[in-house]
C-alpha cells in the first residue's frame, strides 16, 4: 500500500513539476522577446513531455531501462488509444489536411524506424535494443522536424494545428514577475527530479511485489500517469470543438516521445527491449497506421464509434498484455 501511495505521489510531483517548468520557462523566454509560437513549439512541447523524459532518464541511469521503455511505448499507446478515443467520444474529430499530409505520415515513419532499429540486433543474434548511434539518428530527424515547424511559424504561410496549439500558451512578462518565473522554474525542476525518483523506485518495487515485468508497470501505470497532461489538454480541446488541436496534441506528443524522450534515454544508457516489447512497438505502429485510412474512409473525421473502438482496442490489449 505504501509503495502504491509513493508511486502516486511521484506521478503527482511529475505533473506539477512539468506544469511549473512550462510556466517559469515560458515567462522567462517571453521577457527576452521570444515569440510565443516558438516558445510553444520548444519549451511547452518539452514541458508537457517532461514527466516521461525525467522518468526515462532516471530509469536509464539506474539501469531500469525496461521501465523506461514501457513508459515511452505505453504513453504512445495511451495517447493513440485512450486519449484520442475519449476525445472522439466527446466530439467527433475533424482533421486538417496539413496534419494528414505531414505529421501523421511522419509519426508512422518514425514508429516504423524504431521497430526496425530495435529489431535489427536480432538478425545478428543479439538482444533487441536501441543503442546510442540509433538514438542519434532519431535526434537528427527531430531536428529536421523542428526546423520545418519553426520555418512554418516564421513565414506564417500555413495554419497548422500543432502550431496553433503552441501559440495558445499564456506568457507572464514584466519585471515584477521575473522572480516568480525563476521560482516556478526551480520548483518545477526539483519536483520533476523528486517525482522521477519516487516513480522509478516504487514502480520497480511494485513490479517485484506483483511478480510482473517492470516494463508492464511502465507500460500501463506510469505511462497513463505521465500522459495525464496530454489527456487533460486533448479533452478540453475536444470540448471546445478544437478538434485539430486535440489530434495535433496527441500526434505532437507521440512525435516528441519517439524523437526526444526515447533517444535521450538511449544516450544515457542503451535501452533494452523487454520480453513482449516488440509486440508493444508493433501495436503502437498499427494504431498510428490505422489513423490514416480511418480519416480517409471517414471523410477526414474520427467519429464516436471509431473513438469507442480505439478505447476498447487499448483496454483489450492492456488486459491481454498483463494476463
């Protein structure tokens, strides 16, 4: 019982720390005249994925790469199945052609790259893993994606739901709030570190108590907890009828997990794929691939029936995976 409470406390600290980090860093960037759009694409994207990033880095440094792997893949699965499904139940999601032409295919490509990278050692008789050289390649793809996104912002030629979402960030400016922004930044960093330690230590302990893989704890418990910022943001966007933002938030979060969180973990310590991990990666790839024909067949719309099917698919897979 104590282990579960400490794990929940760790997740709460991670969520609070990520929010505080975003608020403080955004305010400081605004004081130096940085565009809100740029802040949204960089600081806010980092901040909303900070819980996953901190958990993975601390896990990798403590040789708990199975839990780190489960956290990233589980977060992607939760975003595509649970978060997107709940948003579609609230209100059918329409898709902007920009997202269909660029972000969704990129997510599919990156997901396929990770499957190939982690499966490659098996052909050489080695255990499946993501090493530092492969992580560097993912970083390069991330840099290319950020360059294209920033160029779009600067030129303002097109409206992208990911960029629109980034531009909605409220920034605190003015000399009277400088100390407050620094305080938010410091408190957020400390909360993220403490939350990460509590989550890793107690997540591993819970796995031992339940006699299951630590990857499964990361896949379904830690991942859902660290995905709460995406869930809240996506649900509120769906309730306001901002369906492009709802979908853009999910796609953007998964891209950031695959191109930043996972590579950082692999650079800290090569991430080994646990038993059943390749199936988890394949499931994430299938869900990402399914979105494209779903929107084409559904006339660029994700309806409530399809949303319910996504939720059932996620829950069914979770039950099967744990059992």
